[in-house]
């Protein structure tokens, strides 16, 4: 293997990324990897660094961070691929959720993740494109969650220290009492639904939010988006659904509708709050369109 690019987000995992750097370098050297590590300096810097790394000829470009960092690196690699520059994505999960890493089989520990970079195999997975109203399109690798999940992401930003389920579960329970039910029209392939919805999750993988299986049967390489729609219900009923989403056993229960599609469009006269791979996508949109791009990303896992 030639030199690899490590893009480290020091702010990932509420600052755990910065604390992990020394140990990370030790494990990379122990695996005999020739690497160049650079820290991100702000939002979307990882995307710029990834695109430049692909342009510089790095065959393996590694996101050392959480789902947001991975998303940015994916966006950078996809931008480079439009110019015929193809690099493989590697992941070292040091973030709050790291759900995409889990979904493609990257182990959680630093040592195990570095070993996988050195000894793992390359897997080809799907990428998704999302367009919010008339803004430029962006890519996501795991989920876009409109409504409940979007509000959870906004609220999670207010918590400064916790990571993983310790962060997301209390925020989810809080959001039960904050959630709104926007009137939405959901178009997916040749179907159309009009309803008031608590949540619409568009998933390329099964897990999000550090351990919630909103689209439990989703596979990142099947060429399809999985769709989870939760219609308006009482707050008591919402509380009762939370444990099921932690296990993926909400499928088949009222008021949940599951579907699969290649394209999904969500529109509403109300403000739509949404996250993309654990980062705030929008807070006042009225139209969000997602589509699957089969087999567009190589991942070391």
C-alpha cells in the first residue's frame, strides 16, 4: 500500500478526536502504514482536504472523526470522482455516533480500526444525493432524517460533553416533547402519500443516532433507499416507540410505514427540519429530494 491520507477532525466526539491523535499515530505506525495526517480547521474543510488528497494521488483517504467528518470526506471524494479521480474511503471512528462505520463493518476501537486499514478489504457501496429546494446538491452515505431526527440533531448540539448513546438517548426523550408534525407530501418512485408526520427517515444503512435502527433492513450496497415514515401520534405513543427503534422492532407496528425506492421527495408548506449523516441539513426547508447512486463509493472495511 502506498501513502495514505488521514483527515482528523479534532472536534469530533466532543473533542475526543484531538485527544486520540497521539494514540492514533502510534497504532498507524505499529501497522506499518505510511501516512500523512492533517487536522481539519472548520466546517467543510474535510471535504476540501479529501478532494485535494484524491487529486494528489492518495489511493486511500481516511476520515478520522464521526459521521459528519465521514460525510465531508465522502463529498470531497465524490467531487474528485467527477473529474475521474477515484480514491478509497477509510474510516477511523472517533465521533459521537459513527453509525456509517458500524454499518459497513469498521470496528469501533482505534487499534482495530487501524488494523482494518492495513489488512482489510475494499467494499463497493452506494452513495446518495440530496437536494434541498434549489440549493446545490450534496451527498450522504447513511441517512437523511426529516422531522424528529432533525430536531434531535439540533438539540444534540447543545450538549457539549457526552458521546454515543449517552448523548442521543436523553436528547431523543427530550425531543418527544418538542417534536412537531409537519404536513408533508412524500413521493417515492410511483407512490405518493399526504399526511402529518412525526418523522421521515431516508436510509442507506440500518443504524443512525449512535444506535437507533430506523431503517433496520437497509443495506448500503443494494441500490435502494429504505424509507421509514411515522405518522402523527400522541407523545405517550411516541415514548412507547423509542425502545422499538433501538432494536429495529418498530417495523410492522402502527403508525409506521416502511418502503423502498430509488428516489424520495418530501415537500411541505411547513418548515422542515432535517439532518444529513448526523449534521444539521436544514431547519426551514420546504422541499427535500433524495436519490440513490448505486456502487459509487469504495470503502476499506
